[in-house]
């Protein structure tokens, strides 16, 4: 699976979260304390737009019903059977790349 060029790392400072779309697939890019993460951008509860939620202490909070997901693992904090996908991410020459092969 090919690496996809997303946004410059300067557009994603620590504590920031961005929505990004590839081929109609909603993704979430976030920066937790300098670590860039790429995850699925759709909430598995009822398809809420996660990028419109809050990003606090490495957790993304869905704007619709407040389910929380740990961006380090993709896991829902109150339902262990639910998670959002995580994807590989790299920064090259100041640009964030992701590959849509699920790592979790
Ligand atoms: S759609 Fe995300 S918590 Fe309900």
C-alpha cells in the first residue's frame, strides 16, 4: 500500500487535530506531545465526525455523544470491544505521510 502525502507538520502543532480525506475516506491526524498519529475519522457508534470533536490529553472526544478514543491505541475508553483504526504515519522533510494499512 502506497504512502500518502497529507499536510505539512507545521499545520499540526502539539495538541492539534485535523480532518483529512483520501478517496472519500475520513481520516484524523493528531499531534499528541510531538507524536503524530493517524486514525479513522468516523466514530463507530453512529458515524459521528471525530475531527469536529475535542482532542484532550491524547483522547479524541466524539462531538455527538462524547465517546472517547485513545489515539495511541484507537480503543474506546468505555467500551473495550470498540475502536477506531490506526494507521502508519511518518514525517519526511516536514510533511506527514500515512499509509492506510491498519496497524490496529
Ligand atoms: S456518534 Fe460518536 S459517540 Fe455517538
